[in-house]
C-alpha cells in the first residue's frame, strides 16, 4: 500500500535561512506528488505538484525516484512561510494520500 | 464564486447524537471528498464521490455515511457520534483527483 511520511512534525528556522521540508513515499508505481499548504486561518490549498515543475512562492520540490523522496525547499525563508505543510501522493487510479504534516515556523 | 462551502464551522455533540455536515461547491466539479484532520495523523480520506449517484469508501469510513444526489452537494452524516470522531473535517472538490479545492473546515467536538 502507498504511504507518505513526513519525519518532522515541527520545523523552526530563522528568516533568511534555507528551509527543507522532508517527504518520503512508498509506492511501487509511478507516482504524482504534491505539496499542500495551510496558512493560519486560511483554507488548505495546493502549493505545487511535481509534474508542473514550477517554483511557487520561491519553493521548489524535486521528485527523486531513487530515494523515493519529494522534499520541499526554499533558499531564503520568510515569516509569511509559517504554515502547516502536507506532502501528498496520488497513486495511479487511486485517491490522494496525505502525510502527517510539518508545522513550519519562521522566526524573525 | 464561493468555491467549497462547509457548514457548520463548529459543532458540539453528545455521544450517540447524529448530525450532518453540509458541503456544497459551485465549480461544477465531479469529484468530491471528505477528510478528517487529526494531530500527528495528517488528513485521512473518509468517503469520496466521482459524480452524482456514485460514492465510495476511503481510508476511515466507519461511523460515517454519504450521499451524492446532485453534482453540487455532498453531505457527511455521523450516525451515532463517538468521542473518537472529535476532529476537524474538510470537504474538497476537484476536476481531477490531484488538485483539490478545500472548504474552510468544520470543527466537531463529541463529548
């Protein structure tokens, strides 16, 4: 069965520092992977999906099939990046499976 | 264009009571789903629907019922509430099953 693991429940960095939110998955097929974000008092929303290969709000994520990872990175964190981040896996023909989430706090 | 609308936003129930969480979307999405969000457990899929008249179970369906009589509405029914159902519930809809549009959430407490 497919599974998504986000090993860090809490992550705290200072403004301007690089940030990396880890996501590992287990799935035997070819996956689609996503990052969703929930800012305080806002709806959960899609941040980026790996097939679009975009940089959104300075965030990027590269799918590493060898390591089965899809880590989210940003070179210079901003205070407004503080939020809950969820990694999600879409197996072929199935439904989105979410990880446990990582609460990111960017300190001034 | 309101997107996905959930009601109520907050609800307190006693064990054994029943209730319905309402979800409506105005984007003409065929796919709708319900998730529950619990600390340390992420979002878990309860039920989903790929169109009017079609529903299926997700990862944690026990204790919940759904129906989909129209494209717009996808209510979630708690048949006999239990404290283990204390959670935040999210309804979501989409054109495809990857990019979900979420409601604001409904916080349910079962005493």
